[in-house]
């Protein structure tokens, strides 16, 4: 097909020839596809654990109730919390000045440690095209502190949020974090729906 005959939303269409609105839609579609892959992986992992579940429900966080108090990092029985930051690509604005990536009042948007919100370096930032940036979480480095989630919720679209990773959680009879959660954000969910995803 000649390039002029390409559909406007074709993935093959030269990205530089898209209007700003088209580029934004394209990025969201790309994000949704990437997120779809992540969700399939999550669903597969959850399915593997379902057979080992003791009851018919798992502990999980309601992102709508969580106030990012910090106790998810400090009160899990595991040495490093089973709570991790999740990223909803479809909700993300691909912002240059990301409230989850940068601390507030930074003087320069660079990767100097003093400018970054995440204390463990778990968030990677990748330039897509002006003025869009993609953010991904390295879950192995995340400790569930929720600092990025608070920043994104306060200044951005709320695309970063906390969830208990079902592959890591030992499904305690009484979740230690639920015991101390100040906003009653952790409750049992059916094994068939082990995550409260924003996608
Ligand atoms: S303890 Fe509750 S409010 Fe605090 S970060 Fe965890 S889920 Fe959110
Ligand atoms: S700021 Fe905290 S919750 Fe966010 S990615 Fe880093 S370690 Fe995880
Ligand atoms: S159920 Fe246990 S292992 Fe899972 S998040 Fe709560 S305290 Fe951590």
C-alpha cells in the first residue's frame, strides 16, 4: 500500500506524520497493548497460584481507598513487601514532568538521585517523542513504599497504584498490613479476581 493510502490509525503509519492528537491516541494504544501483555502474565501467574490457595479469597488493596501511608512497605511479614507498584498505561499521560517520577519542586528534569521520587531506583523513564515519556516499574526493586503513587495521585492521572503481588504474597490468615491499614483499603477478594486493576 502506498504511504498516502495508509489508514490514519495504521501502526505502520510514519509517527512523525501524525497530528499531536493522533500521536497521543497512538501512544495510548501502544500502552494498552503493552499493558495487555502484562495483564496476561499477571493472570497466568494468578492462575498458577489459585490451585495452591488455602481459601476462596486473597488479600488485595483497593486503590480507591489507599492513602499511601507507607505501612505497606514496613508491615508485610516478608523481608521485602509483597506489595508492589503497578502502572496503568492506559491512564498514564506519558508526562514529561511526572509527579510519580520526580520529586516536587525539582530544579532540573534529569536523573540525578536527588530529583527522583523512588528511593530504590525502581522506575525507568524512556523518551518516546516530544513531549511524551514512558515509565516502567522494575518490580524486583520496588518495596511498596507508595511514594511514587502519592506523587502521581497528587499531581498526575493516578496511573501508578499499589497491589499485593499474588506470586509473592504468602496469603497469611490475617494480613499484617490489613491489621494496621488506616484507611481499611485491604480486604479479601475472590480468587477469580485476584487484582483490583485500573486497566
Ligand atoms: S497500609 Fe493501607 S493506606 Fe497504607 S499504603 Fe498500604 S493499602 Fe495504602
Ligand atoms: S517509589 Fe516506592 S512504590 Fe514507587 S516504584 Fe519506587 S519503591 Fe516502588
Ligand atoms: S498477606 Fe502476608 S505476605 Fe501477603 S501482603 Fe499481607 S502480610 Fe504480606
